C-alpha cells in the first residue's frame, strides 16, 4: 500500500517555497536604474549580453523571459547580522544598497555592461530571507553562486589581501582592490571553459 504524507501549508519548506515563488513573480528592473526603496529580502540578477561564455543565459533571458538568473542573493537588516532575525523593526534600505553594490561591481568590470543586467526582488520578513535565498539557489544553481565565486565579495581592507583573487575578479577584472590579491592558477580561458561545461550540463 502506498502511503502519502499530508501536505502541510505551514511546513517550513512549503513556506520557504512560497517566498521563493513570490519573488519569481515580481517585476523585472534594469539593475543600473533602481530607485531607492525600503526593505530587506531576496533577489535574482539576470544577464542578457553578448559575453560568449554566458550565451546560454542570454538566450534563456531574451524576449523578457528572464528564466535563468546568473546570481541569487539576499540582503538582511542590520540586526539580523547579530542573530536577531525576526526582531528587527527598524526600516532600512538593505536590499536596495546590496543591489546598488552589485551594480557598481558590474560597472567596474572591463568586459561587462550594466545595461545587460536586470534584477527582480522581494521585500521579505527577515526570518524567511535565508531560506528563500537557499531555495532559489537550489532551484537555479546560478553560475555566479555555484561556480564563479566572488561577485558578492567586499574589499577585505588593508592588511587582509592575502586571500586568492576570486574567479569572478579573474574573469571580470576591474575592481581595484581585487588586484591587490594574489592571482589564481586558472586563467580567463580556463574559467571560460569551466563555465561552458557547467552550462552544458545544466541544460542537457
């Protein structure tokens, strides 16, 4: 006899899926033209340009389909960083500021154009932000989350440049602080080969 588990709409995973699905229904905006807004939450960034290794992404996102994010992330309110999830009531621009940081990183990259990037986002009660982000990453396996690390990195500051330069900064040079970090063993061509192999598997 087959046994079926009853669906519980209040189960943590089901609630998290609701959050992730709600984000995917939101409006898409040009990443470089966002107006300031209040709130924390989750977001997805999409690429539509002609950088050859990302052609699979551009094709998936053309004609306003926006079906394959290149990066998924979160922005939590200041209190959440101290473990106060669900307890922070102070409004902030955490989500807007995080997307603005990403816009600045793209603008600094020598082989990317900000007009090729779009985003969608959802302001979320802070307790659901980490789960919503995790489910979106699991659903899409975005290449800048899973393979090309470093897009979301910040300047580590003076005296802390011993860490190896990220794949993202190797592939998309332009952030001056990243040049202070030691070079990777992989070069741009090797990273591009990894990308194309990864995307081929994802779409097979």
